[in-house]
C-alpha cells in the first residue's frame, strides 16, 4: 500500500468507517430483536410492523459494509490486523443481517398470535430472549472492545440457550397435543424460540470472529480445550 500521508489518512478513515458501520448495524439488529419480543409480549401490532419495516435498513447496511470492505481490499491491500478487521466485519455483518431476519420472523409470528385471544404461555419466551440478548450484547462488545476472551466464552454459554430451547419446545409441543383449538399459536411459539436459539448461535459466531480479529485464531470446529485464547490484558 502507498504509505504517503494522504493515502494513509484515507485508509485509516475507511477502516474507522467500516467498524463504525458494523457497530451501527449491530445496534439496529439488537434493537429490532428487542422490539419484536416487546411486540409479542405486549400484543403491540404497530411495534411489530415497525420491526418488519426497519429490517430494510439492516439489509442496506449489510450491502454498504460489503461494498466498503471490498473497496478497502482492492484499493489498499491491507495486511495483518487490518486485513482481519475487513474480513471479520464482512462476516459479522452477514450474521447481524440474519439476526435481524429472525427478529422480523418473530414480529410476523407475533402478529399472528395477536389475532387470537390472549395466551398466557407467551411469557415463557422471555427468559430465552434475555439470554439470547445477553449473548448478542457480549458478542458486539467483544468485537468493539477487542476482547477475545469474551468472544471465546460465548460458545459455551450458548449451550445453556440450546438447553432452554429444547425444554421450551417440549413444553409447547405438549400444549399442542392437550390444548383444544390453540395448536397454531403454540406452533408459532415453537418457531419463535427456535429463532431465539439461532440468535444465540449467530452471536457465538460473532464472538468467534472477534477472536479471529484479535488473535488470528479460527475457533470453528475446535474442541473445547483448543478454543482457549490468550488473556487480553498486558500482564506478563
């Protein structure tokens, strides 16, 4: 890369903009998920419609990040940490877009549930959302703060969400069999908790990208013992 002051300044600006756009997209995706669950719990049709409409903004950000990343690769040929930032940003944006898609699916199913009499078991979704949101929040922090330890921890923590998903699915499945005339609503709830379980998986993926960015270590397909990363502080 040409190291003249002007080119270097442009490159640093492009890198900063790229990371800023990813964090902006992360905030929108997380907000969409929060509002989708709020719409479900409060039977708020207007809020559900807003989530569905705002998913287009997330799609636009993914396209923008992809274009900016490709422009940086072609124009500046970044190396080492800068190259990993570009690659990680593009991968993270893909996961964030899918999280927003799941939020949209939840909002659509919430609207279908709202069209029927109130169902008390809807509140059983809330603990799964809380854990999924914590995983997503920490995944975003791992990327933003360069915290590889936090990013690596998400895979194990996601197993708790997997177990909660399994239990909720069994509970809602039993309701389908013994609840007269409300099987469709319980099927929607099964698919909603499935979306939350997938959000946890996608958050763990973002955590892995944060580890790759900070430590150049690919955690995919590794056993638990091999997933350890160096401490992120400066202690000897």
